[in-house]
C-alpha cells in the first residue's frame, strides 16, 4: 500500500490520502523557531564551555598562587619542564617564583582574566587569554595587562601548564572593550 501526498487547492496545505494534514507555513514557522532556539542554546553552551575550559584552571590557579607568593603552589600547576616566554625572555618556573616574591614592601595582587579561545586535542590543550593584574603596594595602585597563551598537558588526569607565552602591554595599549572577569579562588 502506498500513500499519496499532494498539494491541495489551499496554499500551504498538504493532503495525504485525500485528508488535509498540515499547514506547511505553520510547520515551517515552528521548525524555524525550534531550530533558532536550539541553535541559540548550543551557541550559548559553546561560549560558556570556551570561557570555562578545564585546561584554563591551572593558569588561574598559578596566578592565584602568585598573588599569595606561594612558590610551591605555583610549581604544582606546571610540568617539571615548564617554560615561560616572558616579553622576550626565556624563564623557568624558579625565575617566575623569584620574580613574584615581595622585595622590600609587601604587595597585594588581584587577577582578572578574559579567555579568548581554547582548543583541545586529546591530552594537549592551549588557551589564549587577556590577563590583568591590579597590584597595590602601600597606597599606590598599578595596573598591568598582558596578552598570553598557554599550552597544557594532562598528567595523571590533571591539566598542567607546560608552556606560557606572555606579552606585556604598555598602559596606552590596553584594550578598552574587554569585559574583565575577576578571579576569585575557591576555598
């Protein structure tokens, strides 16, 4: 037995076996509405996942440890062969730890990030991001901004930073359209 499908006299209506079944324009509108809603949800979900990629966590943890002047916690976020390309210089983790230790007057550092992009291929991921630090020493506030990227590898089911690249920006080169997200460490 075969069903006969044909267009009827009324525009937009379909007849199956002689029975009026559906107004195509209504179905089309409903399909488009569902499609746009689903697309919007998937787009928003993709944006949230990109902003919160798990491989970005050790980067944030390292900067939090820097704010606390905790060299041991900094080391725990990175591989043993960690390399930092800091504004034209090749740094080890120890050089980074030494650079963030207070010399003379203590300081407080507040970190802000804005992830640009994250990509993952198996146990390797890279993240590009904007990094801002507000450093308060006594009553003086200094704001520094960097454009950075990091390569993370999975070690024992945990992301660790293997390579970072950091470019400091001069104060007149700071982007003005970035929505900075302050980093708040979880206890």
